[in-house]
C-alpha cells in the first residue's frame, strides 16, 4: 500500500494487531524498559503529580503498563487505555483499570483526570488533532498532559545515516517478526507510522491552540546505558537530541 493510500483506520488496525500479537512478550522483545528508565520516569511522574490538582491518572496507549507501574504510589487512581485488549489482560496488574478504547473517542466523561500521559505513543498515531481535543476534554482545569520518548523529526533528518545504522543493529523489526508471523513488513510499517520522527512543533501548536501552556525538553535518556552516561542528564536543543518530552498544562 502506497503512503498516500493509507488511512487513519489502517494505522489503528495495524497497531491493534501488532500489540495483540506480542502482548505477552512486548517488554522482553523491546528491551528498553529498564529499571534505570523506570526510576527516571518515576521521578518525572512525581514532579508532575506536584503540579496536578489531584491523583487520577489516565495513560493513553498504555501497552504493558510501564507508566502506570511507575505511577504506583504516586497517583491514587491509574487507568490504562489501549487498542489491544490482549495486552491489557496480559498486564492487568499494572493498573487499577484497563480499558480497551480509541484515543480519538476516549470513553470517559469531561473533566475526569488530573494527569494524562503518553509514553512512546505519538509515533504510532496517524495524526494528533483528535488526541489533543480528547485530552483537553477529559482533563480537569489545571490538569497536566505529559508525553515523552518519541523521536523528533528534526533529529531524524539531521542524523539520518547514524539513525539508520542504529536501527539496523537494533533490528527491532526482525525481532518482532520472529515472535509472530502476523507482523509482516507492511503491518510493522503501518504500526510505526511516524517512525522517522514526529513534528514536535506542529504538535505543540495544536496543544497551544487547545489552551495548553507547553514546556518542551529534548533529551537522550533511556536509549542505552552508554548514551545515558554520555548525554542523558543534559538538556538539548531541537535537532540535537532524539527524544522529545512535553509537559502541557491547562489553565486553572
């Protein structure tokens, strides 16, 4: 299927089928959800909790529940939502409730949550407009949206060749295909729809248009022990670090 023929529904179905196929082994295959990354995320979530009006957390695209596990003891109520019901069942102890649902139509009432998170999720999405409007709808006044660990397009463009070599060495596509014949090259391509990086500036504009005040950080933390030691603790400008972190606040 040519890129111009792909629809949002194609991308959603591919993501659902991908995570259904790897539900029980996702973190094992991915190999990047380390204890060090977990400790780092716990600190980030604790800092965000201090800025939020209450303790209700919604994690969008929760997958294996990495965020909600790290949020235990920080938030009093943790809901994870994902397109794959199988990955929710496989990780049901990671959250208080797991809900099968679509980011474009979150099955929650207005003003339901104090914090909404997306961790390594944005690059799986076809577009961001509906996500932003739904997040703004379900957040309470003064609520916080936190997104992290998506590749930024500016870095991908600048470091295209080294990034290509890294991906060949990491060879994630091959690892997943060995687990399930469901994961064809086409399905993987659709599930990783924005694999070459998200337009962080465009996403920020959408958040600001929805009334958010956005704080942005570009960083390296969580890719490997080597990059954590070398680059991980320093803030970087756009185009010089691969990962984009966004903390967006709604007015009180």
